[in-house]
C-alpha cells in the first residue's frame, strides 16, 4: 500500500467550456489552475486530446501544453493523453521534442489508442493517413525511437526530438494498454475517472506483465479520479450536480457545455440514467476534505496506486480552485 505521505497527486484538466464565456476564458482558466496547482505542490498537470466536443477546449493539446508550461516554472506538464492513431509518430516527436527543448525536465507524453472523438471526426483528422488503433504498438515503438538517441543508420530524425527522451506513459480504459505498458516497462495511467469497473483488473494485468526497462525497474500506476471537495459534504454534493449534468449530456449525445449546479437532479434524469451516471463516477470522491481524504486512503489500500490524477469539472472556476486547495491541504496533513 502507498502511504499518503508518499503519494504523488496531480491534475487532469478537461478545460471545460461555458456557453457564456467561450473557449478563450477556458484556456486562461487552465493556466490559472496550473499555477494554482504548482503553488499547492501537485506533481503534474495534464490535458487531454478531444475533438468535436463543444464543452472541451484542449483539442490542440501540444499547443496548450506549451502555453501552460510557459506560464509555470516547476510543475510537470503533459498530455493525458495524445491520441496517437490521429497522428504520425514523427509529428508528435517533433512537437514534444520542441516542448522538451523549451522546458527541459518538465514535459510528459501520455499516449492513448482511442481517437478521442467520433469516427467521422477521426476521418477528418487523419485524411489520407491510414492510422488505426491496431497500429498502436508499432506507433509507440516508432515514436520512442524518434525521441531516443540518434543512430548512425537512422534516415529520418525528429528535430527537435532526438535525444530528448521525453517520458512516455501509456493510458487506457481497457486491458490492452495495461498489458502493453507492462511489456514495455512504461508507467501506466488507467482512466478510472470514466471506466472505474475495470480498474482492479487493469492494474493486475499491468503488474503481471511488467518487465523492467531502462525507464522503470518496477511498475508505476496512476489512476484518474473525479473529485469535488468543498467545506461541507452538502455543498460538495450541490456543486457535483454540474458534473452529473455533463455526464448525462454525454450519454444523451447532447452539448457538453458546462451547466450550473442545481438544488436537485430530480426531474433531470431518469432512474436508469441516474444509475449509469453513478456507475461512470464509481471512483468519484465528493465531499468535505475529511471525507475525501478517507476515500483516498481506502483507494490506496485497495489498489496500491503510486499516483492519483484528479479531475474536477465544476461550473465556477473559483470552486475548482477551492476544491484543489482543500484536497491538497487534506493530503498534505497526512
């Protein structure tokens, strides 16, 4: 079990968009949150590649990472993740090689094998490129070569990129990436913030297949965790209704623009939808600092995770800042 005092804790920002403010404000809020997280002692700050989603502003992931890294000084900044089937590995190597050259020792490259969008959008992204999730292991290997030492017989090089050794992470919500991460000896981040049912099996698969590498001598597990922390349990539950509404909209295929909290979800969802949202948020930590700290301790006991990366998708930016502050103070209290 990972002791609370040894736990690394980080931020996954989905860069949520409100209809009344738009993407520009969301991007500025992301930098403000990154600075806030840096001051509070969070380990890293990641953003994820999503496309054709009106409520998420992190589609140009590498560009946003450059903005965030340039506006902070110590916290690690990276992708959680880049959806590699959408891109030629050389392009990602050049993008992240550039970031690593500008901000040495601070850039992470988390990789996913899903498109991060619907199939029509995936085709629009790739055009003539025949990228496929089936190519993921080969694409990861190719990308790793571009970021590693240049060899004498190498015909294609990434500039910037080669010799940067940007840390690679494999991300997943199924067992496929868990097995691949283990076999490659890479750190593994499981998307338990939206696929909590498979968390234990994925961790077990990763650890069972792990082979030491030049990167890691033992497994390293990060878990995504939805979080809403407020001064009281009641206020946290109230704020969390924004999260419930957003997930409900996702399930219904509706706009993902943020919605303000409501006094009650009664009348907004059907019983089966309430159950589906509850399942989606199976690992969510919602409540006062004391309640959330106790939940973190239980999760660490059950999983032995090395790091937790928290996502907090609230309507008011000030409430998100407050949640991350209260969480950090609770975790640091030991």
